[in-house]
């Protein structure tokens, strides 16, 4: 049994891990099998994370988060959590391939997924002209012609924000009825940099290495046409990733995990949540990281309320696990063959399995 289990390897999960590990609680962190590092793995330059005046690539930033968490004794499990039993004093975590774990406290840091249009070109050009976050990427599109896709308040907000940088912003919506509130529509209509393209469905993103435009269809006449854009912001909503636990803890109306005031405490004792999964508004790396800190401090306070017997058991199990790991590492080093230079195919395989290149093997369940 562990003291603390953290689910999610984005800024919230890793920051919580850094704090919990530095408090000597040796957390176990489930990274997910293929999405190690969270949303910032999908972007290139991050220019608004403090401490990097020249900016930093999203994957490089997440590698630093991971290195810092590991440095203080976080145990990483490169696997998906498939199900959770969150009621009761001892929480149970079931993974896809690495067995079952128990912990006294759980931090849910599973993030939130921006909705995608799901049309051709989206994966290829994501981060290469297609973005989901004007606050994050708007400044890269100075003096350009940008499309914003969506008809709700967030599409209006994104479009208005982008007029600070872009020469022209075209709002593309599949119908002529906008869901946005009257006040947001009026603000957008009053902005002379914004033009409107209603009744238009996006069929495809155009461009080989960078976005050059959109293939569109007139939803009324069926006419297919193309428009040039060097940037497109998709603003059709986002879904907090709560499938794993939404039947066990309370959610807010907007779908995010409900927490108690400014804390990370959920409706179940011993279960804490941090990052975009509790945030339906700010959704930035730095706010997620701050929220991870809150969760770590709340967990430390919570553990102090548990019985000494439970704490002693978790401490003993964690120490045994740490010793076993040291033994496994030493054995693996002794057994390791002299490695030949990896082939390009081997390197590619290791990158796809473990996108930020941390070479810890999967841990077995405990
Ligand atoms: C394209 C793009 C560009 C962005 N650019 C910026 C920027 O420049 N600056 C900025 O501040 N913000 C930016 N953001 C926003 C920022 O990435 C998020 O606000 C931040 O990553 C949220 O952190 P998080 O830890 O809450 O969640 P995430 O980063 O989403 O991480 C959640 C993690 O949980 C894991 N997970 C989910 N379910 C499971 C499970 N069942 N088992 C195991 N693991 C699981 C996921 O795989 C993921 O690793 C950008 C977002 C996008 C999409």
C-alpha cells in the first residue's frame, strides 16, 4: 500500500508529485500509457510559463517536470488506470497492464480534452497552424488572417482576444444560429477586425507541413469551396476527463470535478483533484501546476488525520517498494548487455511507447 497515488502526468500531476515526494511520501504516479506528459506534448513553443524567458518546447518542459518529480523519489508507472475504488480508507487503483495498487490518498489530475473537429489534416497540422487555445498561441499569429471555428461564448472570446494580434479573424460556424450570449455576440459584431462565415462546415484542413487554409462546405447549398488561413483556432468546447471516476465523486454542472472552495478536496475523503479536471475557465499550465501544489498540501494535511497503524503500514510498504526498486535497478544494471547503437526503427518504437523518453520500465502492481 502506498501513501499517495497520483493519476495524470501533466503539469498538475507532476507538480503534486514534486511536493508530495519532497515531503518524503514517495508517491506513485500513473502517467497513462501513450499520453505521457499531458496536453503540452501537443504543442511546440510555450512562451508563458515563468522561468523560461526564451520560451521552451512543450515536450521539453514536460521532461523537466518529470525529471524533477523523479529526482525526489516519485515512482512512475507508464500505464493507464482502468478503474478505481475510491470509497473507504484504502483506495484501490486498477491498471491496464501493471496490476493493482492501493493508496491512502489519491490525487486525480487527468486533465481535460479539447474537442476536435475530427476532419482530415487535424492531427497532422495540430501545433502547425491549428490551435485550441488563443491565450497560449495567439501571439504566434501576428498580422495574419485567422479562422475561429465555433458559435458559442468561447469562440467569441477567442476571436476577440485574437484581434489583438491578427489582421483579420473570421468566425466560422456550421449554422447561422449562434449559441453565444447576446452580449458576446454584440462585442464580436462591433469589432471591425472580425468577419463572419455562417452556414459553413469544415471538411478538411489544408497544408502539408503548415496550415494554409480550409476546405469548407456551404451547409445550405452544398457548395464546396476553399479559403486561405495561416491559423485556425478550434473553439467547440472541451470535456474534463472524468469517465474513470464520475460515478463515485460529485461533479459540477459544467462537468469538472467539484472541489471544496479553493481546496482540492472532492466529495470523498482522501480523494483530491487538481488541474484542468477541476477548472472550467483558466486551463493553463501554470494554473494547473499551482493547483497540483494545493492538492499535495491538502494530501499531507489529510494523511495527518489517519490512524497511526494505517500510516505505519503505508510507510513500511513504500520503504519495501523503494528497496525492491533499488535491488531491481542494480540487478538490471548487472544483467544489462552492452548496448549496440539502436536502429532508427528501435528509436522510433521507444519514442512512440514513451513520448518523453524516460526509460523507467513499467512497475509491477502492489
Ligand atoms: C495545443 C495546446 C497548446 C497549449 N499551450 C499552452 C501554453 O502555451 N501555455 C499554457 O500555459 N497552457 C497551454 N495549454 C494548456 C495546458 O496544456 C493545460 O492547461 C495543462 O496541460 C493542464 O494540465 P493538467 O495536468 O491539468 O492536465 P493535462 O496536461 O491534460 O494532463 C492530464 C494527464 O492525465 C493523463 N490521464 C488521463 N486519464 C488517465 C488515466 N485513466 N490513467 C492514467 N493517466 C491518465 C493524461 O494522459 C495526461 O497525461 C495548451 C493546451 C493545448 C491543447
